[in-house]
C-alpha cells in the first residue's frame, strides 16, 4: 500500500530485445512493429501487446504494438507512422512491461526480465 491507503501497481520491465536491426519499413500500413514470430516467443511478447521501441540511431522513442511476422524470417519492420522513426539498418531496442503490485515488488517476487540480444549487440 502507498502512503495514501490505496493499493498501487508499478510498471516494470518484462522483456527487452536489445540492439536488433530494422530490416524494412512499411509506411502505408495500419501501424505497429512486425517482428519474427520466433523473436516474439523468445521475448515473451504476445501478438498485439503494447511495446516501446527505442531507436539507437536516431534517439526516437515510440509506443506501438507487436504483430507476428513470418517465423524464421528475421523480420523487424516498422509500419505506418512508426516507419517515419527509422530507416533500414537502424539499431533498435524493443521493450515490454507488466504491472506488478507493491506486494510482488516488496516480496521479491519479480521475475528477472527476459533479455534477448541482437546480432549487433557486442
């Protein structure tokens, strides 16, 4: 409980796909980021889950949702307006979060975030 007598939840890191390269952009699409289905599964990111995309090349930070791409394709495609925030070859980080209760946090029940390192991560 917080000092105000209400139960609080905090947004904490669940998954991080670190330093992957954008393989394509598709401006005239409804929106989102398309990621290889294998990558989504390894990072425990569900289809249509909200994600944050950080572009190491430009400094941009956007929120969108993940959609599964062809398994084994290695696709990393920013779609719709998000396509304006990256170019093919840019290095990005994809983050997902979950809400944890104060009890989970104080009780040490937080799982370690899943961190997937891209090929360009030295």
